[in-house]
C-alpha cells in the first residue's frame, strides 16, 4: 500500500506543471520583479503570479505552478515585459538593458511604459514566436501605413495578411493562432472603420480560456469600451435608461444580440463590460448599475467564468465606496515605529497620500497646519508617504512642522490598495474606518470647506439624536 502511494506521489511530481524561470543580468542586481496576470478582461485587476529577486551576481530563479498557458506581465524601469508561461517548461529570460524612469517619468501619472515581449535565450518558446509575429505585423503596417489608414486599401491589407500567413502559418499552437487572428482583426477593424457587428465574430470564436490574453483584451476594449454611454446618446437612449432603472437584463441581452450580433457567454461578458464602464462614466445612477451587476442572471449563471467576472466587477465597483470598510493601513512611521490607522478613536481620519519630491504636494502638506488648527477635536491626520529619500523627507516634515502621523509606504502596498494614480490623493474615514468621502479634497483644493460643511451637519444630527 505504501509502495502504491509513493509511486502515485512520484508520478504526480514527474507529471507536475511547474515552470522554471531563470536568467542572469547584473544590471538588475538587487531588483525585485513581480509578475501579474489579469483577473478578467473587464476589470483588468492585477493578480500576483510570481516574483523573483535578482542576487548580487545578477542571477534570478523562480518556479511557477501553471496548469495551462498563462499570460503574465511585469513593470520594471521604463518597461512593461509580457510573457506567456508554458507548463512543464524551463526558460531562460533575457532582460533588456536596465533603464530606470527619469524624475519626470516617475512623477507623470500618464507615463506609459515601453511594452515588449520578453525574449528567451532558447529562442523557440511561444513568447519568441508571438514577439516575431508582432514585430512583423508592425513592420508591415508601417510599410503600408498610408494605403491602409488613409486610403483604406483592401489590396494593402491583403498584402499584410498574406505575408503574415506565409511566414506564420503551419505548425503553430492554438494559442498563437488565436493571437494572430485577433491581432489581424484589430488592424482590419481600424483600417476599414468596422462596426462592432463586424468585429464580434472574431471575439465569439475565442475560447474563454483565452479571454485574459492581450490580443483578446485589445480587441474587446476597442469594440466595447464606453459603449453604454455611447448608445444612450443614440436613438434608443430613453429605452436604455429605462432598462437600467428597471434592472431589465432581458432588454440588454436582446439589444446586444440585435445590435452587435453577440449571443451566449460572450453576450454576458459584453454586458458586464458595458455596465462596468457605465458605472464610472457618471451618465447613470451607480446604484442601478450595481443592482444589474448583482442580478441572479450573473451571480447564478451556469458559466463559471461569467460568475467570476461578475464577482470581480462587483468587488471593484464597491471598493472604497461610501460606507464600505477601507483597508487598514499598517506601516512604519518616519521614526521606524509601526502604526496602524484603525486605532480606536471617535475622530474622523483624513488619509492623505503624498510624494514629498513634488513641489505642489509640499505646498499641500504645509496647509495641513491650518486643517489641524480648525478641526483638531474631530480629525486625525495620516500622511502616507511614497518612499523617496528618507532623510530629505524627514527634514522637510520637521522643518515645516507638518502635523499628523507620517507613514512611509516603502513597497507602495497601500498606494496600490487605495488605487492612488497621482499625488496628492485623499480619503475621509469615520471612527469605524468606513469611507465618508472617497473623493476627499486635498488641503489646498477645498478640504477645509468640504469637511467643515459635513462636520456641521454631522454635529447637528448628533445633537438631535441625543435630544430625542
């Protein structure tokens, strides 16, 4: 019996799905690279898959358990490196010459990294094939640019398509074939200004297992991004608003089928995408959108992928929503002592994310003195600092006598959790760590007036409750 069990375990080990990642580049010594995958093609939330730290000699190694081909990506320096992980593979990555972001690039919230497919030393992995295809596609579209995008020449597009089919046709895995077809369709859609109905057949043919791959996401975004706001301004605007108010899933299912030619599981994904974008557009009542996303049509859907995407969309839309619990921030302060923001207190908590290397942010921080003077009895101030030069940071904070608890987010863990895109960014929480304002004003941008008005109403209501 023990022999059978041992044999079974050994067989499982030998047939495992572990992928080994190795490499060497001394320029990256001491760097930690984190690789993420997308949770789904609607929210595009990141999920950590694996990471590695480069040692002093420039060596790195990681073992990743994957049971199917998985797309991951990592941002480091000015780059965003894309990678397909293949089960049961050993791959040596070739990282590009390291180039860190300049000061201006670090502070620019609209900075876009240089995107590329990470090459391998072996040169024969899926990543290398996809990279070769994308490079050839870019070369051909550049060559025929005027004929394609200005003249909308079918002959020019056929030349691109035939050339690519000639070089990338036989003996390619299914994942590569899907990538090739979707990338070509994206070019065709741009060249001939195709409507959604002309594009959706290529999306429909894509298996849900490939929905999180970049070629699908690119075409899906191109086709349906902001579609609900676009449609509501068209002929059926009133009907769409009525359907949103009435949580009429059937209306949207019929609409997506008749206008886009989409049915089945992709129809549900399209609707979730439309509702997700509509929530953030400001064109629709958010409560109505949330009710639609939470409908049994999604939560009890027969398709597991649809259920998961709906769950992800709900979580994203509810994140830091007024009344929800905000993530507790536990970090070391500038003196090296750990402090958490959920210490019992009846006071409101003003959470301000800041970068002291930015002159504008420094001026905002200086005005916290006035905020503290006005609201000290009712407000605690927490400044969550992007880690820069710690000594310079402390000198500034002490010299200007910046009030509040100063926490240093060394790994940007809470900057990511609170989805801070630019500095300063602020939130107001109550004593129970619940969100009061998810769009709290920065000190110089009106927080004094915003909180003052709110506090007067809050104290008045508190007195009324006590008098009853």
